[in-house]
C-alpha cells in the first residue's frame, strides 16, 4: 500500500471541527453532545468549532448530504482547524460520495476521527492518500455516561497527541459495557453504565508474528463502500491487517459469511497478513461474539486460509471503552502472546 500522509499531532489549544456526516444527533440529544464537547475542551484542552450544519435538526441533516459534505470540505480546507471529529455515526455517510472533493482532503491532511458509519469517510480519506483514525465520536466515546473511560483517553493521547510509535496495545483492565441507556433522558447522562469483567484478546488461529498496515472498519458500512470510487484496489489490501467490527444492529453471523465471501472473491482475504475482530455489542445475546468468530473462521476455511492469524476481543467496536486505530499504520499481531502492537506513530 502506498503510505498514507500522516497529519500533524493535536495539542492543547488546537481548534477541532465537529461535523455531523451521518445522523443529526447533536440536535436530537443536545445534552449528550454537550457532555462530549466538555470532555474535548476540559480534558484535552481543545477548542471546539462547530461546522455550520453540525447542530442542525436531524431531519434537515438527513435530507441534505450536500450540506454535510460542505461542512467536511470547509473543515479540511480551513487552515486554522487542526482536526475534525464526527459528532456521531448513523447509516448514510456514503451519500456524501458525489459531494466530496478528495483533492481538498489530500491537500490538507489533518486528524479525522470517528467510527461506525464514519468508516465510509475513512475510506474516502485513504483514497485521498491521507491517514485517519478509527476511534470515538463526540457523542459515543467522548460523551460517555458519567465521563470518559481511562482506557479511551489513554488510547486517544497515544494515537493523536504524540509523534512516538503507539506501541503495545495494553490490556483493558476496566472491563467493558454495551448497556443501552436512553439518550433522550438527560437525567441519565451522569449515570455510569454497568460494566462486564475485563477479559483478554484471544488468538483464534495462526502462529508467529504477522505484520501489516491497518485497514478496515464497521462491517455493514464496508458493504456500502464496496465497488465505489472510495473502495481500495487490491494492492492496497496486500499485506494489510483487516480490523473488522459490527454495529449495534448486530447483523446475523450468516451475513458476515456472505460479506467475507465477497472479499475472498475479490482476492482480498488471500493477500491479508491478519485479521482483528472487535468485541461486539451482543444486543442481549451472550453467544453473539462466538457466532461472529465462527463465521469468520468458516469463511477463512472456505478460502483455504486456516493459518491466517486472527486476534479477537479487541476494544475498537461498538462497546466502551475503545481504542483509536490509525489507518495505514504498521502493526503486528503476536500469536504467541495474543497481543497487538502498533509499531508506527499515527501522527507527525
């Protein structure tokens, strides 16, 4: 893969733009957005600049992808903006495709952060030659009930605020949560969610150490990007470590098989160096994670890839706390220790 341009690191005092490229969540749950904004300002010392349509009513945001795209273009082009953060995900950032100018993104590399539906825009950044970051959004992560998790904060600082290699991804000793709390109830914002006991990532198959550049995102959104102008060519996948997660919609494991069969048919699976599977939001089904893992292994077996390293149970999905992963950065899966190390910095 051609190396992606790394953006300048963030530092206290920088201006960061907030965009709403998918759902108009800030207007629908303003207290939740305000909680995330406070964390950006007070915990990280950043100056939040809201793009013109970031706080617009959700109905308006849904009907006007061109306005969402204009906000994103304005944020990338503005010389005083050091970073851009998605307010929240959704399900239709792919609709920005005809309205984005990748030349503007390529000429103005800067930190761009978000997850879930923002996956589509991360692929747009990669198509423009710019590294971006799969990590928390303002409302899901920064706006966590009762304040941010230490694990999320530490991962953000290592990925976005220092030019040193990110290094060994530490074990999450805080536990994890996928408890669903109604965002419309402002009085619940300060109530911390119930946590499950921490557990370690697990190696599903493979041996030794596998290295490659990070590329991936939310499974359902990856499906929307396939065969568009933002979809990476096969050579971009060669040697990559695919990071893969599912949304709170909890797609049936059979669909994972269908989608990975497509990637096998494209020749993608056979050129990967490894796969990372996130901790999934179980949506009340305690065996959902194991079924997702089985679907991945079945797909690899069909493709005669039973030695491809697969590490599962990492915290970059739709549970909290969460990691921040830099697109295009070199990483290594150590099957002996069951660990992930990001051997490059995410920023300069």
